C-alpha cells in the first residue's frame, strides 16, 4: 500500500474509527430522503464516497447510487459491504473532477468531508452544477468531532508537537473553507441554501479504544508524524493516558452532531 493516499492505508479501520454507526446513518438517510422528496427512481452521486458510510442506506433501500473515489482500498471496503448483489451501486475509481457523466444526470449529489481533496474547487463546483438535474439537490453534510475526542486528539497533538513541526492543535465547529467556497459558487448560480441540524447523539469510547485508533494511524494528523518518531510519540502518549485518565478502561463521552447544508438547483435552465 502506498502512503500517497492515506485513505488507502486506513480503509480497513475507517468505519470503526469514526463515530457514525448504522443506526445514525439510517436516521440521517431518512432525513435526506424526506428533504429531497425522493421517489423510487431518484438517483444519487457521491464523489469521494469512501466506504459509503453516509450513502450505504440508500443502496440498501434500492436507490440507484453512483460513487467515485480516488482510493481503491476505500472502494474495496464498500464493495465488500455491498456484496455482489448490489446492481443499483456503480463505483468508479478516480479523481472526482471532472465528473465522467452527461449533463443533468443526477437528482442528488452529495459530498461529505472530501472537498479538501479536490485540486480546483471552481471546476468541481461547475461539474456538480453540470451533472445535477434542474431542481436537483447538492448536499454538503459535516459530522462534528465529539468534544471529548477532540480534547483527546489535542493531547496527542501537544505531545507530537515536541517531535515534529507538522502538528498543531485542532479547532472545532468551523465549516471547512473548501465547502464554503464550493457553496459560494453554487449560490452565485441561483441555488437555494438551507441549513439543518440533523442529529445530535452521544458518543462513548474508552481511552484504550481511542489509543488503538491512534496506534493504527486512523487519522490524517497521525500520518503527519514521521515514521521515525511515531513510536516514541505513541509511547509518551500511552504513558500520558495512563497517568491522566487512571486507566485505559476510562470512558470518554460527549455529543456528536450531524449538520447538513442543502443547495437546490433552480428548476429552470441548466
Ligand atoms: C474523509 S473520507 C470521506 C468518505 C465518505 N464521504 C464519508 O463521509 O465517510 C474522504 C474520501 O474522499 C476521497 N477523495 C479525496 N479527494 C478525492 C478526489 N479528488 N477525488 C475522488 N475522491 C477523493 C478519499 O479517498 C476518501 O475516501
């Protein structure tokens, strides 16, 4: 496996190291189906589909879903989930800009935590605009990192900062700049914007579970720590966790949040 796309390296542990489970994904998908007033023939496109964490419930319900992703390993995980039977799921490996589809092909285009991986956001915005049907929806959700996990992450980052200059503290609850830029492009083309606080729920993890995710380098910031010092950083962090939390069995709990910005394409014109 190469290191150039860190998602290839973490595909196997992607789902278990995030904090959306099947029940949450199902609730969110029901919200989205209502929002877009889905009919049986409503079709979905997710550029950067990954393991399908967000969109898999649509596949299970029989909707036509297309996904593109640059990571073969992430797509491999989704294929394994779907099995051979999902004839309503089409997966393409490659860069999601440009989008290899005719004009006005999709009712719903969804991107989740992927726009930072696109080299030219204006071109990507133009492509989303082009492939959406008139009156179609571009949906841009984000699920916020639960505060207890963010605090834990920042404790790791503080230790790692002693070993590498590539790490700094992480902040919460900001919409990412790339999503804002993308939405700005669509608003300029007459799209209607709506914001929804879709769901809040409690996430619980033991310190040991979180430590295991870090050890497996499940997150981008773990890959920023050079291989040569990663083991030392983890040893220090492990010691810190035992001293600070008393036991690796200690549970950390806080609220997670699923927010969604919706952009509806004007019903007339392309
Ligand atoms: C944070 S993951 C999100 C996966 C999925 N959307 C989810 O919400 O679970 C980002 C995904 O976007 C993919 N990706 C990033 N940049 C991409 C690009 N330019 N074209 C296609 N896929 C891309 C990555 O390979 C990865 O699978």
